[in-house]
C-alpha cells in the first residue's frame, strides 16, 4: 500500500461524521501509528444538500455509489451507511474491485458475513468490522488476537446501548416518582437525538440489533458459524416500570442480555432477552449508553470490558482501529477462518432457566388460578400487593426446562384473566 491511503466513506451520518472528525483530529497520530497519511476522496450520501453535524467539503460529496466504490485510486471503502441493501451489494462490489472494506454494519455481517469474508480472502483484501459489535469495545479484535489462545466457554453482554439507556432512564423515573412508561418514550427520543439508535429504532427495542451482534459475537467467540435465525430474540417493549421496581427489590438489575455459550452436549446456544442479573454480576454496573461484555475462557478465566457502545466518536474509535490494522497488515490471513466452520446450534427450549414471574389480576380469585399451578412447579411467591387496577404478586421459580415452562405458561394464559409476565434470571 502506498504512503497515502485513499478512502471512500459511504455515509456521513452519526458514524461517518465521527470518523471524519477523528481522521481530522488525529491525523498526526494516525501517521505516527502507520507511517501513512489518510486522504478521503469520496463521501457517499443520499442528500448532499442536507445540513450535517460534521460538515463535509462539497467536492467530496457524491450520490453515485459506483464512483465511491470503484474509483481505482481508492484503497479502503468504509461502509457506514447502514441497512441491508444497498450496503451489502456495495461491500461486495468494493471487495470485487480489490478494495479493503471496513464496516460498522452488524445486519450485513450477521446475514452475509460468511460469504463476504470468503470473498475478501479470495480477493486478497481485508474485511474488518470491529464497530459492528459494542461500539468502542475492542471485543472482536480481542477474540481474534490477544484472547485467541483460549477456549471461550461463554460470552454474556449488554450489546445494545439504546435499550440499556432506556432501561436506565426508566429506573431514574421510578426514583423520581415519575411514570416509567413516559420515561421510555422520552429516552427513546433522546437515544435517537444522541445518535445511539438505529435509523429504524424497532431494531433496537425489539432486539434485532442485539440479535445481529450476538450472531457475530458467538461466531468469533465459540468458533462456529452462527446462522442468524438460530439466535433467539426478545426485545424490551414488554418490560414495565413494575418489572424494574421488583428487580431492584429482589437485589437485581434488569438488562437486555446477549448470551452465547457452548452447552455440555457440544451444541452452541445463542440468545437475546431481558434478564434479571444479580448485583455481583460484572454487567450490573453497565448503565446508560454503555455496553459491557463478560467472558469466560479456559486460560484467562474471566474478563469484562465496559465502555461506550454507541455514538459518533466511540464508534469512530473502532473504525479507526480497523483502518490502522489494514494500513499495517494489508494481507488477509492465509488459513481458513475458524469462525466459519459449521456446527450444531441448540434452540432456547433445551435450556434450564430460573424465572421471575409477575402476575397481575383484577382480584385475588383470578390471581389464584395462576399462582396455584406455578406453586406446584416450585415457584416461591412474595405476598400479594394491591395495585390501583387490582392485585399483583411475584415469584421466583427454581430452574425449569424452558420449553416445558413456556408451554405451561401458554396453557395458563388461555384460561385466566390474570396477566403473566415471565423474565429469565441469569
Ligand atoms: P445514520 O446516522 O442514519 O447515517 C447514515 C448515512 O448513510 C447518512 O449520511 C445517509 O445519507 C447515508 N446513506 C444511507 N443510505 C444511503 C443510500 N442508500 N445511499 C447513499 N447514502 C446513504 O446512521 P449511523 O448511526 O451513522 O449508522 C451507520 C451504520 O453504523 C449502521 O450500520 C449502524 O448500525 C452502525 N453503527 C452505528 C452506531 C451508532 O452509534 N450510531 C454504532 C455502531 C454501529 P444522508 O445523510 O444523505 O441521509
Ligand atoms: N443502535 C445501536 C445501539 C448502535 O444502540 O447499540 C450501536 O451499534
């Protein structure tokens, strides 16, 4: 690679803007780290007339994707536009044109990472995607580098900053005696304003963003290709202020967790769902727009990383790390990527899990129709409490088979006027 590394940046939104800022602010540092200078040649956008938080010199702006991707002078294409298409096709085109690619796009990497990584290797170029999982946390690099000599057994993470921010704001509202449900809407709006949320925030609150990240994380940690559809997904839209209040009363926190592990039978199980975690869990303190990853491996034993998981500068930090890596080592590894090996995955129904159960009902009789069958499973109930709209009672269950328990709950729900909330406990 020449002394000047020429870049095409696809997207000048939150992440693209952050990258442009850090490229400018840290130009001397980047040169010191690599012996090269970085020059932006194209910035692809939809609307060149749009006012931007980080102004882009008009001569760099283009709306022509092929110009940005196939310019023979460009060495590295940075895909920071998001969405599945046209992002995936443009990454493919860039690789086929012999460009190195850096992407922050977890959707593309979760759905087509195998195909694109193989294409990059065939083309003799690098495809790096550190920013796609947990923003500034260097977890993908750590798994493929400093921690690669370990057999990783389990990865538990808070990998979506928007939902972690929303849950924290709901807790704050409870502390202030305000309705948590109003705080949910306000916090989502703030997450959008701060640039944490996806273009369509349904991806955050319904757990899709975390599902994409989990497929990538599980693949690199457990060295097995993880089809996206094998990752169980639940979001936070059904979580209420009462759930957060009870979590606290029970000495726990409530987080949207990504959990990937190797089961004793050798299968890989990966999932995303709201989870109650005890205070001693290293992820308990990960609050607001932060992400956290807690790993277990047979050498280092246990480790956690904690930092900004979203936002312009934090994400740009990961993109710049990838850029420095490419400038230093432009050749892809020669060996097959071990994370693309096929293997079996286990559905969530095979797991054994403890549950927090919260029942709400118009009256004690309705409550009893659910409490009694759950007590027979070993659920230990706290005393019932009156609510404005009826009565509420919560319990913790012993470890139960997920498939059996969910089937049981589905049958109970058919025959009761009580509402049954069930949240897994770590
Ligand atoms: P964003 O603020 O919505 O910016 C997207 C940019 O891409 C905009 O400049 C937009 O152009 C451009 N763009 C989108 N579709 C285009 C198209 N079809 N043709 C040309 N330009 C197009 O998004 P973002 O938050 O920066 O996220 C970008 C990517 O990074 C996503 O994959 C996201 O998941 C990932 N990511 C985001 C964060 C974060 O904190 N935001 C963190 C980690 C990873 P206009 O400006 O003209 O509309
Ligand atoms: N929307 C994502 C989040 C951005 O909130 O975590 C970072 O990937």
